[in-house]
C-alpha cells in the first residue's frame, strides 16, 4: 500500500480549487458592479431591488430543484428559513449595498472578510465557546489590518468613511448571525435547499422594501443600471453560490475557504483597474494582515467547548 506521501492527489482537487477560486472572485465582483451602478445616480434601495428581482427566479428554481423528493417544511422550518433569509441575505445585502455608497470596494471586501472572526466572537457570546490565544491573536491581526486601511481612507473621506465602514460591518455581523444559526437548518434541509429558500425570502423582503420606501417611478433608471444589476444577479450572486457549494462537495469546506482567500486580492485588483481606486502601501499592508489573520482563524477555527 502506498504511503500518504506517495498517494496520488484527489481526482477532484483541481476542479474543486478552481470552482472555489472562481466563486470567490465572482462574489468579490459584486462590489465593483455596485460601485459602477452608483455612477448612474441610483440609490441603494433601488439598486438592490433590481439585483434581487433578477435573482428571484433563479433562487426559486434552485429551491424547487433541491426540494424534489424531500419532506415538506414544518412551521418551525419556515420560521427558521424566514429568519435566516432576513438576516443572512436581506439585511446583510442591504447594509453592504448602502455602505458601498461611502467606502471603496477594497475596504468593503476586507471588512466582509472578517466574517470567520465574527462567527468565533458570536460563538463565545451566545454559547460560551472558548477562544484560544492563537485565535485571539489571529483576530487582532485581522482587525489591525482593517483599521490600517480604514484609518487611511477616513483621513481622505472623513465621516462618510466611518458611516460606510459601520454599515458594512453591520452587514458582516448580520451574515455571521446567519452562519451561527444555520447549522441545524442545513442538516435538516440541505445546503442548496436552504440557500434557495432563504434567498427567495430575502428577495421578497427587498421587493417589499422598495414598494414601501420608494414610488414606482423610482424604478425608472438608466439602462446601464439594468444591465449591471442583471450581471450582479447572475454572475455575482447566483453563480458563486453554486460554484462554492460544488467546491465544498469536492474538496471540503476547509480547502474551499482557503481558496477563497483570493477574494480580497481580486477585489483590490478590479477596484484599481475598473474603478480607478487607489493602490498604495496602506492597502497592501492591511490586506496582508487581514488575510493572514483570517487564514489562522480558519486553520485553527474549531475552538474547544468550555
């Protein structure tokens, strides 16, 4: 029998890493598309409405496909789906879109990338799960990187940068809440079924928000906004969900998360090339700190139960 060192690589390793990387880059492209759309005078409420309007048929189809042959949802299941859809896909998305009105795509991606650290903190607050010294040091490393980039951006944009950073941090916290509470639901419903249902619920919240907060005339936007929203809904919303799920099936969540570390770098690169955002030593240093800290958190993320 060959030793572990001489065993051939997993046959799906390459495809899994490719899917995870492409999914991360596609997710990161969302911020670039949103920033481009804001140049055409649209606001966050209207922009996210179009994104979710175009994504709704895709998520409904995913929910239907993943529900075939499965047991019907109970009342408790539906309450869980609605709660997770509100927190993980509606509130997190809206706060993110709103925050992008005030900060660069690079800073937005770095803040969102803190998500694994927020999950650890919520586990400590809600379930008294102990955080090890290594995890605490890794989190400090990540947050110092964000503060480095934020401090540089706040010096240039002032209070707007503070507001934008707080909104995106609220988005990251909202999605972390979704991750903390979704574990039991994933076991009962399956990941694709839960994503399809919860995302469909979120689309309903977004459409209702638009009807309540904006006149129907606000739906009249520049054609560029329509095309950018369609691209956002497909390439940067629905497709990455499938790619990451397929990657996890092939290589596991740990390797998929590590491949996803390409996300912040791809956002910075697209921000510089497409949006003309600044690229300097502050951003490089901050990104290195954030990625290094999150890598350590994900690498040693299973904290012992107290």
